[in-house]
C-alpha cells in the first residue's frame, strides 16, 4: 500500500460540480445508529464536503449488487467506529447517485476515497482485510493532521459501540456461504447458496448472493486488458463477450455490459441465442429489476426476441 502524502490532495478527482451545488438543508445526510456513519446522496454531498474541514471523511462508493462491496462496507464501519469520532464514514450508493460516482471517477466498485479539508484523497479499490484498512486510515489521520484537520465528532458510548457491534445471525447455509467467500472459496459459496435455494426457492437473499458469488467466481483472475483484446478480436465469440460483460458489471459499467450482450444476441446464430439470453437474465437479476437500466435492457431484449 502506497503511503499517503500531501500531494495526494491535488488533482485526484474533480469535485467542482458537486462542491458548487447548493446544500439541501431539507435533505440532510443521514445515518444509522451512529453519527459516524452517514448515507450520502448527490443532494447532501455539500454537507459532507463542509464537514471534511473539521474531520476527515472516508467515502465508500458501493453498490448492493457488488460482492466486494457487501464484504467491505461492514469492515469499514467497524474500523471507523473504533476510531471514536476522529473519522466519519460516508456511504454512497453509486447506482442511486450517479453524479457522485462520476465526480469521483469511480471506475470500479467498491472504491474508497477520503476527503480532507474539501480535497479528495484516493485510498483503495476493492475489498481489503481489516488490518490493512486500519493501516490506511492511520495514514489518513496523519495526513489530515498535517493539514490541520484534527477535529472529532462527539459520540456517546463510542468505545462501547465500537467493541460491541450488533450483528444479525445468518441462517446456517448463508453463514457457510459467507465464510467461504471470506476464504476465497467461491465454489463452496455457490454450493451453499444453491442448497439454500433448493430448500427454499423463495429465498431472495440466497438468490442474490448466488448471483454475486457466481460473478466473483467468473471474474477471478481475469485481466481486463487481455479480456477486452480477446473480445475485440472475436466479436461474435460468446465466451469472450461474456467475460467483458462480467467485468463491466463488476466494475459498475452496467449499461456497457447490457449493450454488449444485446448486440451479441442480435448477431449470433440461433443455437447461441439461448446462452446469451440466459446470461442477460442472470445479470438482470444481479443488478435488480428496480434499476431502470434493467427495464430498458429488457425492452430491447423483448424487441430482439419478437
């Protein structure tokens, strides 16, 4: 991990369009049980930017469909709570807040950036172990101190909150899947979720988890440049196009993934159309039917089918 430096405060991302937005006083940044964890929107971002003049902000750009995001966010929350008010965690749903995603130039999800005195500081992409996150935030506090950002957010019983987090107990097969994901054993996680669905076909959490871990399994070890080159060299190779689409979804480029597969569906021979349709439907389920991009892609698929 590269050590953070004062130079990181210059030119990392362009937040000018967000900085200049009027603060929405009737739409405050909100959080859960702790003022150290807030959910931030395009409208409420100016409040967080102002708070970064006093205390460093860690911005977690995440998405519900991203397996690494679901792994990372609870760890970030734990580490931030343990710092007892010296850091605030701002959680951003990139799908619901596209201006923030664009402003931070989020090329892959999750992406973690800090704000110090209104200036962005890139931290890391993807899920990291807890100990490494503690190290990064320790460096962030040192950098903030160099720029005079040494305030704290008052929290009652901060130490107790940090040491005694409330965790929801998972069903056994869900816990087995989560443990397998933590260990990097995606095949075992897939098996656990499949068993959970066999026992209860209406288990939507298992269905969502299965889609996420299948995506993780397919993209593990792939090199984006190599995959894109292979797809460009063989535009009708179904597997080559699948690989790029998977990486696009994992990186948050959902529209690109859908467009690629819909274009592919239009040109492949009839015997391949079923495979392409199945992958599209799987990715629709992963992103979620409530997402407008899914609705638009479904309409185009229906037009291509009929």
